C-alpha cells in the first residue's frame, strides 16, 4: 500500500492566512462550541474519507467522546487509494478508533448513469451502510464533514444526509474551510494543507457512465500528474480526451513545451487518444458549470 505523505509544506498564502487566525477568540469559541456539541451526541459514527474536513471532525469527535467516537471509511472504486492511506495514517497516529466499510454504489444503475444527482445515490449508500453499523455496534448517531463553504455548490449528497438524519457538526459550529485548515494545523493533522478533493466519479461529465475502468484511468492519471510535480490538479475524463486542470497559481508562468509533452506522455498510455490542458485552470466543481446553462435553457 502506498504511503500517505503530507503535501508540500508551503501551501500558499491563502492557507497561511487562515492558519494565522487559529488563536483568534472567535475561532477558539467555534471549536469549543463544536466540542461541546459533539460531547452531547452519544456514541457517534463519523464518515471519514481522509480529507481535511472529515479528518478534523474525526479528531474533534475523539477529543470530545474518546472511545465513543468511531471513524468509518468507505472502501469503493470511487475513492482514491491515497485517501484511504491518509485515513489509516491519521487514525493510527491520533488514536482515532477506525473501521472500514464496503459500499456498493457501483451496483446501482441510478449511480452509474451519472446524472447530476449522482452524489445523492453515493451518499445514500454510505449512510445506509453506516446505519447498519450503527445498529450492529449500538451507536446513537451519524455525522459527516460538510462545512460552511460547501453550501455554495451543487451538492445533492446533502439531501441524502438530511433524509438519514446525519449530523453536520462543522456546519452547525459555523466553520468554513479556512478555519478548519487553521484548527487542523494547530492539532497537528498532516492533512491540514491537502488540496481540495472529491471522489473520482466527480471527474466524469454528467451522463458519462461511471465504470471501474474510467475511475482507474482518472486515479492513475492524477497520480502521474502529481508525480510530475503538480500539486492541485484534476483529470476530467471526456472519453478519448483527458482534460487536465492545473491550479492557476501553478500555471502563472505558463507550461513549457517539455512539460506539455511530459503530461501527454504520462496520460496517453492510460488509454486516452488526446490530452489537453484547460487554460482556465483548476476550479472546484467545473463539471457543474453546465448545470446552470441547462437550467436556464429549460426555463426559456
């Protein structure tokens, strides 16, 4: 299994600005409110992907509840192995009770067809599996790591959480991404400066069927791009075309002909006929950009 290494220790001014606020009274008050809220949940299962938000939530739940908190990580083709590695590392290093659970969203046509509500079906499967575990282990509640910033994007998984009465402690405490990064760094969590991430299926345009082969192409491709030195990167799978999004900060000086050739040489062996670099760069939820156009067209 691959080792889970911390990302570049110099994450950039935007991250550090949040970190510098970690000792501010408002942020301290939010963390205390979070811990107090968690202490009242009873025995709690935490959805734990190994990303920034869920790692901080798992850490905070353990601080508040001790052995009455259990972090649960899904085993699924749509989750990168690097995420599972990081989840294992954090659970081990911070004495967080941890368990894996297999999810089977790939068995569902409603998930594989990759409509705009794909995330709803994925999260529903996760929460159903966690509910079974809750009953099996006699726990009281479920929680997941939605934060204040997440409300601004198209996220149908939140509907699944509401239907399954999943708690959202970070949101309730008013914590946004910058605050969570700051508090995570203060806690010593190695993922505090990880780039934003999401499941591998989010790299497929809506309407493109989710298959294990395509997920593998995305995961292997992004691993290869990071091996070339790119930090914040996405491989958007458009059939025979791999569209690469790179953080604008990393594109500020442009890409040399040699770098472009390296990108192409890294990705074409995975089965892509063409490779292109998106000149708009990386942005969260770029495949959601077409949804507003569809909605506007339907209303005219």
